[in-house]
C-alpha cells in the first residue's frame, strides 16, 4: 500500500537494524484516515471469503480490527492477555505466545462464547515479525474448531521468520507494507501483498 | 442511548451487585454497528468543541476511540500501561491510576510528542466507575499543558463515585448509559447524558 509505505519513510524512525518506530501513526498515536484506508484494503482482499469474525490481540491490533469489522459488518473479538474476573476457568480457550524481544511466554485467551466451529475468521494485527502472536491466535481458532481465512498485517518485517512460518502452515498472509531491510537506517521494501 | 440500554438489558449479565458483564458487545467481542452508533453520538455531543485529539487508555477504550477519531478526523492517542522500548525516560508524560478492584496503582504514559498545549482533548473510555482512569488521563493532559474538553463514556456506574469526582473538578462527562443500580440482578438506569 503506497500511502503506508510513504508514511513509514516520512514518519517512521529506524532504531538499530531491526526496530522500526511507527508510534506517530500506527501504535500509540493513530492516524484515522490512514487506518481507514488500510481497513478498506483488507476488505477488498478478503471480501469474497465469507468472513464471519475479525480476531486480533490487545492492544495495538484493536484499532485496525474494529475498522475492518465495520466494513465486513461482523463482530470483532480481541484476545486478552489476562483473564477477566467475569470469566471462569473452563469458559475460555487459551494459547501461548512467545515473545522473542522480551524472552517470555504469555498466555492469551478468548471466551468460548465468541469463537465457534461455524466461524470463518480473519486475523488482523499491526506487526508481523516472528509470527508468534498470529500462531497463538491461530491456535485459539483451532481449539474453537473455527477456520482461519487469512491474516491481514499492517507492517511485515520480511527479514524475520514470521511470514515463512505462517506460509509453511498454509496460512494466507496479506501485508500492506513489507520491509525487506532496515540496515544503515534506511527502509527498503518488498512488494506489498495488495500490490500484486 | 436507547440502543445501548437495550443491549445492556438483553445481553449484559449482572454478577453480584456491582459487576456488569458486557463482554459480548463492548469489551471482548465488539458489535461494530453499536460501536459506530455510540461514536456518532459522541460526535454530536462534542462537535462544536474544536476537538484536536481523542485520548483513551489501552485496551478496551481503543475501539470506541478510533471510531470517534474518524468522525472528528483528528488523531487518536492511547495511553500505554508499560513503556515501549522506543521511548526514552524523559520522552513521555506519566500518571498514576489506582485500581479499586485490584488494589494496585499502575503507571500510564503518553509520549510527549502526541500531546501539546494547543490540544483540546476528548477522552473516551468504555467504563466509568471510580473515575481513576479518567483522572490519570486528565493528569497527562495537564502535564502536557493541553486542555480537556470532556469525557465520553459508554457505560457509567452511577452508584459509584467516578461521576461525582469528575464533576467536582468541573470535567464535563457524557455517558451514553448510566446505571443507577444492579441490585437483585436487575439493571436500573438513570437518564443518559445524550437523552437530556
């Protein structure tokens, strides 16, 4: 998506060779027009897939996910990183997400009420790096007996393993911005999935 | 807002005398049509207030906040509960939020880049109970020298102190659903602010 690539070049900041700071328009302050254009692009990519639910993970995935859900007119569900007091032990599905940056494994949960075997799910998230968050969400979908239609990603770090890991599991990935390299403080792109 | 009150009655669940579970349409699974109608109602209430920024706190506030931001066509900023690796010590404002339910005090932060003294801020959050989250956000706004136009709340527990505490500080509160009581498993409402 050209608009997103432009904003990454103009407003993103490269920290070391693998950290891209996009907190002025993606994951701390959010540019609503850009976010809406991204949601529309996901809608175009998946509109024939009979999507019944949008699934993401708190917190940065929520803004794009609710806009996508509005376009599909289906519910959005966000997986939680802690168990709310209103959910009892046997009332949710649980999966593990390993964080390479923090070197810890966290559990994520979703209530059994909100994913079921009739669901065809589109996962939306802001970043794809090592793919662990998507694998955790995919695990929740499997546990519910639902099916995964695909994954919509705002920014993919193509130089990390996530894309490859997901494709080896035959998961369809649509990334609106694919970063080939951040070396020497410069952003180089691969062709985005919506441009193919 | 009648639609929200209907959904609270039909789909909400009362747990004890002060817990209302609305995770099927507000804060775990989200009904996108309802959320958009709520955002439109906030827009109508604050459209003449020269709002320049929407501020919320992760995670449940993000979905309503981004929809409101889209209508105002201004940036949305969400305060974070932990410090991202891309923010250095002196680059953010910090405030404390005391949680009565968990009996702990958490810090919330917002980058200094995203709130400034020209900003007129509308706070959006899903619940108002003791008002501590809004006070923390209001503190961040004060530290930035910005001004607070008001607070938009989806569900207010009017039997708790939050509303009173905010009004004593002359903060304008617009709650789309005001719960007078949850006693005996029944939801009783006060008149919502958008109905006045």
